[in-house]
C-alpha cells in the first residue's frame, strides 16, 4: 500500500517538475519578447519555434538528470543537505550540457 502510494507520488512529482519547467520557460520567453523596457527596442528576437524546439530537448534532459541524481527518491531516505546538493548538481549540469550543445551546433545567424 505504501509503495503504491509512493510510486504515484513520484509520478506526480515528475509531472509537476515538467509543468514547472514548461511554465518557467514560457515566462522567460514572454519576458524576452515583451521586455522592450528592459532591453534595446531595436533587439532582434528569433521566431517562437526556435525557442520552443529547444524546450523539446530541455524538458526530457532535465527530467532525466533529476532521475539520475535521485531527486525522485523518497524524502524520508535523504537528508536535506544531500537533496539540495543533488538539485544544484542536476541544474548546473543541465545548464552546462545545454550551453555546450549551443556551442557545438554553431549555426549561421538567422539575421543578416
């Protein structure tokens, strides 16, 4: 009974993490798009399909990293400090992987 509930709770955790990643990505895109008061009004923004195509790679990568760093393990097993370091490691590694992939692709600029 407890194991079944734990599995359901872990599945809910994964779905909730996915929704938070998507929501934060959309908010960041809206801030970029509507943030003329923050940046130069002459900025050039890529079309939305470029940004959201990247989300198709970012979402599974982060969920996989969270699984690898055991962030979906029962909380009664982990200490808070250990869990915090795993969150930090997973997010830093995800950022480094995404930055590395952008560096390695090196496509020609869209604006010319």
